[in-house]
């Protein structure tokens, strides 16, 4: 007991001395270093002390042997401590956690010194990887471009076109194996009706057709094929949003990357497909608009003007008609060069020519000329229908009620070397319409022999929802009428295509056809054949020539803007310019407005026809899954290491000892 008290007192005094704690810690560290080195442990107080060293603990079998004393003698010299007395210091076999962590730190430090990787790099490596990785699903790059939606309208209660406008889905090309709920990208050069149907059958989320920047550079066989497909695309109703976009460099790059990703999946193994899918970049296609809705109270506008003939009140009237609106699978891309920009151009040029003839009394004919630029021509000629109803049923004074000689409708007259006069009923001989038919044949034969002229007879099919030609609207009201066109069939795809652009109208052909029509019309009005005028003598020469520059400028103006009926506003610049142009040559120029009946509408238009689409570069969903698995594995390993640190520490210690030996 005396010996224990002295030891306890000495330890207490050492701890209470200034700097005693630090000295004690230093002594302990030196002892541990000596023990690890394998040498004898010396007394920290007096290396030369003997058996009576006060710091020696008898209960410690590994107590420091003093100089000149063996371990056994030292143990024998110190009386045993009773078992009931607790040890002031913990035994070495049960080290505290702080000491274990300190030793583990030394082990880790030795490992790091032996390696070339800094500690901070290993500790913060996961954080660095997460920071440098691109954010998902937000894209590190996005492209914004304008898209034009397919037609959506109701006609006679029948829906046509696409019925959806919202798009937010991942992009794929038509070559991908799975198209369900994907935005299918197709270039015009690779487009076909079979591929389009395949996308619809697989419940694609949307279809985006990429058009070339220069339509004039597209091969003619591709244009003809697409013109034939357009009516079939519109003939069926679809709930899949269908958009058209004009390609640029960024959009073309998106298509090529998506195509490469789709092509690699079909020729690789399952592991390669999984790896490629996880590492490849995808594109999320998102539109900025909302769901389409019906446009209420939309007005279809027509413009009319007249030249009054010289003579009595009951003069015959010749009506010249052409619809100004264009039609195609996408309203915002419908510029309608040949159909029916060419017809409007000829109508305006005829108005200019005959206004000059009617200016002078000597050439002022005894015919009233009524010019009518109709709207809604591509929607079953709604503008013409209402105009006829207002003039024949709801008024007492109209040129259409008195003495209509014939109605000449102009449609698609800007191409080809043929002209066809479409009639619902062949004109009887001796009538003015028969005389006009004969004059067309005469002028074409003698002045324009390269033109093949013919008459095409087709009866009106009232069972069809859409009439074939505009003259049928007049024929239904028992007015003699016919349509002049270079197309032999009303089903020709050239009449309703977004491919009908300015380059498809030949200026020389349009000028020639205008001369042919003007010559034949003049010979009828002034009865030149009965007066003995040679059939090969042109009427419009010198200052009265057909002005090709005038026709070209009008065509450029018409094709410089989309003229779909849904886009031509009654207060827009197009109608105001058209009305101003007619006012320069005609009298009593005015607009005629119609709108659909609210109870039983004959036509219904919808909005959201032009939108902005964003293509976001994103990682696929499988990447998020793999990233979550990796993070979970990393956190699981860290958790396991913390929970079983003693085992990990012992394992590392054994490895270091083995490496040292």
C-alpha cells in the first residue's frame, strides 16, 4: 500500500506540474516508439535508475527494468498489489478509441507517403466528380428553333389533320427499334408514307419532319413523292403531334447524333448497348405552346371590283375569279406559288389591261367585267359560296342576277405546256361560253402552237364533301362557268402542297399563258373573229403588252408570305395590299367577309400552328439509374468501413507488417 501511494502521488505530481501533461504525453510517445522498434523500455524519469524507480508499476508485467536489474528481479523486488485496488491507467489490451484513431492516422499517413496520391484528392474525389459532371436532366447545351404544326381543321363536321400540339419527349430517328412515346425525327430525303405510318402505329409521341433550307435544290422525284403523300396525311385524323422544321446546322447535328445513337443499338451486343445508352447524349424535345383550341369568329375575306361596260343597263357580265389562299400540310409553310398565286397574278394583270381598254371610249366594250379574288378556296370554296348566296339570295341589285355570260375561274396556270378547260357541262354551240372555248383553241393553235389545249368534262359529284374545282360553285347555282388550269385532274398533289414554292412557277410560262387568256378573252369581248381579224394577229402589242416584270413582282409578293386561310387576317397587310392594288384599276372595290355559323359551323380553324421548340441535350434515364447505383455503393462502402473500423484497422496493420517484413 505504501508503494502504491508513492506511485500514485508521483503520477499526480507529474500531471499537476506545469507542462506535466505534455511531458507525460511525450514520455508515452517515446515509450511507444521504443516498443515498436523492439528495444527495451527505459524509465522516462531516470534512465540510470535502479530497482527503486518510483514510476515503475508492479502490476504491469512489462514494466521498465531499471539499469542493472533484470525483469525478474524487478518483479520480485516489488510486492504484489492487491486485486481489489484498481489500476490508475487502463491496461494495454483495451486501448481507448482516441488512441486507436491516432494509430490509424499514423498508418494512413504512412500509406499516403508511400503512394503518389494526396489525401485531399482521395477524400474529395466523389465531390469533384459530381461537380464536374454535367447537371441532369438540364442540358449543357440547347437549341431553339421554330416548328410549324400540321393542319388542324374541321370541314362539314369532319376533323382533319393532327389533334394535338403539346410535345415533351425524347428524340429518336425512324431507324430506332422502339418509337413508342418518342419524338421521331425524319428528314425529307428519307421520308416515306410507310415510315410515317410505322411511327403512328408504334404510338410515337410526336413526328418532326426536317425540311431542307433550299426547296429548289430538292430532287424533283422527292418533291413529287411528297406532294402525293400530303393529301394522304391530311385525309386521316391523328392524335400524334406532327411538326415541320426548316433545317439549320444545329438541327442537322441533332439529327445526325440521334441517328448515330439509334443505328448503334441495332448492331451491338446487349452489354455494348447498355454501355452506349448510359454514356450517349440524348435530346429532349419540348414545345413552348399549349394545347390547341378552336378559333371562334374567324373571318374569311374576299375582295371584288368591277369595270362597267358601255351601253344599256342589261349588259352581259363576264366574271373572272381566282382564289388567293394557299393550302398545304402545314399552314405556315403554304405559300402556294402555282396554286394559286399564278391565278391571282393573271387576274390582276387582266384587271390592269382591261382597265386601260375601258378608259377610252373607242375601246370601251359592252360587257361588264366583274373581278373576284375569293377567300377560303381551299376549304370547299367557302368565300365563293357565301358571295353567291349574298348576291343571289339576299339582294335585289347584283350583276350576278342580271345577265351572266360566263364565269372564268383561274387555277394553277404557271407551269407546263398544256391548258385544260374544266367544265361541268359542255357549252352549247352558239353561246358565249362556246365562243370563248373556240377562241382559246384558235389562239393556242395560231399564236402559241407549243401549248396543248383541251376541254375536260367532269360532272359535279354532290356526294363528295369537297368540290373539285371552283367553277362548280357557280354551276350549282346554274351559272355557266369553267376553270382554266394546266392540270388535267383536280386530284393532282400540286394544288395543295408546301412544295409549291416560287421556283416552281416559270415566269415565261406564266407570261405566255396570261397572253393566251387575254387574247382569247379580248377576241370574245370585241367579237374580233366575226370582224375578220386574223387569228394569228396579236392584240396586246407595244404599249399594251403583257408585262413580265409586273407578273414577277406580283408573284414575289404573293409567295413571300404564307397565305393559308387560317392566317390571312381581315386587318392584315395582305388583304389591304390586294384591295389597294385592285383599286388602282377597278371601280367599287370592296371586301366581303364571312364567318362560320356558331350552331352548325361549316368550317372550324384551330390555333397553335406555329411554335418554338427546344432541343435539350440530356443523359438518358439509364444514366441516372447507374449513377444512383454507384452513389449507393460508395455510401454503403463508407458506412461499412465506419461500422467495422476495428477490423479494417487490424487488416491494414497486418498488411503493413507483412510488407515491412
